[in-house]
C-alpha cells in the first residue's frame, strides 16, 4: 500500500510543491533553488524518455493491427517503415556508425542520410497534410456557414470582415472612398484588439483557473486517477 | 440540368459535389504562384512594433530566435523566420537560434539560418550567429536557460562546446538577451510569454500562424509581448518594412525560386475570395431552399 499509494502521493506532492515555492525565492535561497533546479533537469530527461514510451506504444498498437488484419492494416506497415527507417538513420547518424555520419547536413552542404529523409520525405509529407486544410475549410465554409440565427450571423459577418481585412483585396474594395483604403484593416484590427481580446481573456483565465484547480487536486492527493488504482 | 429542374437551383447548389470546390481552390492556389499579382499590404501596429524594436538594437545586442514550428506550418512561419533573421543580420545584431518544437523544429532552424546567413558572407558563425539546435523538455528547458544556457545546450548543433564559441562566451542566460522572438505553432509561444517574460522580464515577440493569432492579441494588448506577426499577412508586412528600410535585400525577394510571404499573399487573397464566394453562394442556396419550402 505504501509503495503503490502513499509513496507516489508523497513524490507528487513534493514535485508539485517545490517549483511553486521556488518561484517566490531568488537564487540566494539555495535550500529551495537547488532541488528545484534538479527537478527541472529530471523533467528534461523524463521528457526524452516519454518519446521512447510513445514509440513503444505506436509499435505495439500497429503490430497488433497487422496481426489481426484490422481495417486499414496496410497503412500500419507504412507507418512502421516510416518510424523505423528515419529513426535508424537518426540513431546510427548520432553515433556516427558507418556511412550514417551525423544527423545534420554535412559541412560541405551535402545531406546526411537522416537530414536527406527529413528534407525530402518528412517535410513535404507534413506540408502536404497541412495544406489539405485549405480544401476542407473551403468545403466546410460552403456547407456550414449559414445565416440561421443572430449569433450565426454575427459570427459569419466577423469572419468575412477578418478574412477580407487580412488580404489586400479587402483594402482595395473601399479604396474609392477617401481614407477608405485603411478602413477595413483598421476595423479588423479593432475586432482583434477588442471583442476578440475580451473573449480570449475569458477563455485564458477560465483555462488557467481550471489548470490551477486540477493541479492543486493532484498535488494534495485528491485527484488520484493517474495512479491507475481503479483498474484493479 | 434535370436535377436543377426537379429540385430547383437551391437543391443543386446545396448538393454541389465538393470536388468542384477542391478544383477551384487548387486552381486558385496554383495560378497566383505561376503568375504573381503583386498586391501591396498595409502594415499594422503589432508588426511595426517588432520591426522598430529590432531597429533600436545595436550590433552588441543579442536576439534569441526560437524555432517552435515544424514543416506543417512552414509556409506561414518560414517567411517570418527568414525576415526576422535577415533583419537582425542586416543590422549586425547577434543572433542565437534554437528549436523547441519536437517535430522538425531543429531542421527548420538549420535550414533558415543557413540560407539567410549565406546572404551575409562577412558574418561569422560562432561570432555573429549561433545555432544551438533542438532540445526536448519544453518549459523545463526554457526555465533552465534562465540560469545558464550551457546547462541545457552544452554544445551547439554542430557539436562544438558553447565555451568555444565567442558569442556564447558573452551570453550566459536571459539577462544577456535583449529580445526573444518565438516563431511558433501551438503552445510554445505562450510559454515564452507566460514563463520567460513573466519570470525573467525578457521582452518577447511571437510570430504565429493565422489561426493562433487571435489569442496572442490578449498578450500583446497587455504588453506581455512587444510585437506580433500573425500568419502570412504579418510576415508579408514585415517583409514590406524590411524592403523599405534595407533595399539591399531586394534581390532575395525578387528571386522567383525563393518563396516569400508577399508572394504567398497573392494565393491567400484568391483563396479567401473563393471561400467568401462559397459562403455567399451557400447562403443564397439556403435562403432559396427555405423560401421554396415555405411555398410548398
């Protein structure tokens, strides 16, 4: 019971409390700053190992999918190849094994196997995925942006004004009015600086309060779901 | 035609095959790249503020440029990264580059810095600019750099210990940095403001994607950040200011083989116009359908 519940709760309490206390002290308060410093270093290392955890998870999940021949199992093969191949290039390059020298481009400008993969496979694929958004946004705007009620109308008008205000064409639309060239841009900036900022602040303050209260629940041991006890 | 007669124009429009929309968007994106329009942009205050802040720096000052984006948002973040780096190097302001974004941030930093630095052959790596590379750990890494950058980055992206780089001998932590510019997608830009500006008082500016820009206006308005480049529009405004102040960079922006935000604005203009056009058509179809239903 001590190892499964009380010890993790104590460690969580200390890991949560130390950074909070350290925030209020200067560098001279070594008693607080030294353990906080150590905790931050551990966090960087743990974050690195968390990636390994993610890799193991992805490999396990996709191997299971291929074994069961589940829907779209062919894609899992490509996913695993995409994980193993550049991962191997990166690892071998980092340890300078054979021709896999380095992970950055070489001093003469020629790419290492890993940087070649990043520049000519990974980057174009990522950019392609994100670029597809433009097509889906246009399609979704056509089907979903309707003047159904007052709220939807305000949202639609604000969206159209901001979209126009973000392009030179919008400025040209009112250029025939004296001083009109800047009118739409100025109105767009007003929208962003005032109604938008007010709403964003509400969201940010709400999210921050939520995060603070959840953190406090975890630090004080009220929230214990992360211990995985309910699975037993 | 038969469908239009049977269900009316509204039904035909509402059931429009989305592949037509995709085709129009594709044509709208490709044509301005092949045949640039060259529309001019008006500079907004958040962009001018960042430009003016870098203009106020001297060659002894150091700017930290954090690459907190990956290839997904390169078309938006890339031009602003290039413009900010080009501005700093044109003014001979020292630059320390790093990356905190795990999926391709390091590659973005190396690519942009190498490309822009090549335009300034008199400047030396290690003395005028440094690439620290990528480090995992997000907030923890950022906070640790407040004590000592070398603790987080013992060596640069080429494996050279920081102690052997003349520039890094003068830069120990944020106290030696005059400005942090985070080119961000996602939450890392917020961290620079919430942690580094709040805790260490270092001035921060963010160059973000257009979808992230609304939230950063709250920070800009409360002076937690000194400037904001919002999406491709912000990047194109910065390029405009840079071109006006430093005509020597014009050949780079005139090179048709190098993508820049001003050229990208042509595409954005056409795509926004197409989206607005489809919103209008969609609503016309919606109202036609409603009035037809009311008649029946």
